[in-house]
C-alpha cells in the first residue's frame, strides 16, 4: 500500500494524457484506437512518455533531481503547487520505484510501476479502463485511494 501511495504521486501527475483522453471521448489523445477506453498499452505509452519527459539530459534514465524538477514542471503546467515538487515524498517515491537501487529510474522500472497502477485501477479486471475507473483512480489522496486495490 505504501509503495502504491507514494508512486501514485508521479503517476497521478502524469494522468493528464490518459485521463484527458477519456474526458474528451473516442479518438482523443491516449485512446489511440478510438474505442472510448484505455488499454494497458495505451495507458502505459501515455504515462511512460509523460514520465520520461523528466529526463532533462536525455540519457534514458531519470535522476532524483530530474524527477523533482519534472514534478515541479508538471504541477506548474497544471496550474498548482509550483515550486514544491512533493518535498520528501518525491524522494521516498523515487527510492521505492528504483528497483535496482542504482540512483536512476529507467524505462523498465517506470513501466513496471505503471503496469501495477493500471492493474489496481482496472477494478473489474477486463484489461481496459473505463471513464469511471479513470475517475476513481484519481480520487483520494494522491489519486490512489479507492482505485480498485486488489
């Protein structure tokens, strides 16, 4: 639960791509096949791409400093919380996501966290996220609480 809650900070901040797709309807950004639902592949592509935008030096991995700066930038772009970056939570989240403890988040580590998030949000286990599941996944502290935890 603790891993889920902390990781939800970053994944909630990156929810814009997939979440706004459902809000806009079929064919929207994120819902690449236009069926009005978000598949794991669509969810993963949108969230991993959004998270990798924090890779300021484009070396294919994200340092703690890059993650912090990326969170600040995403918060500012969303119109709130600029300048705070999640404080100690982003550091804790980083440590939990950094599976091999090398001090960097790699694409595979981010993909693993995104996949776990998707599975928790997919309440009915049908392999796609409906609008209701997406909205439930954004409710509660840091978008985690009430998100179909199985």
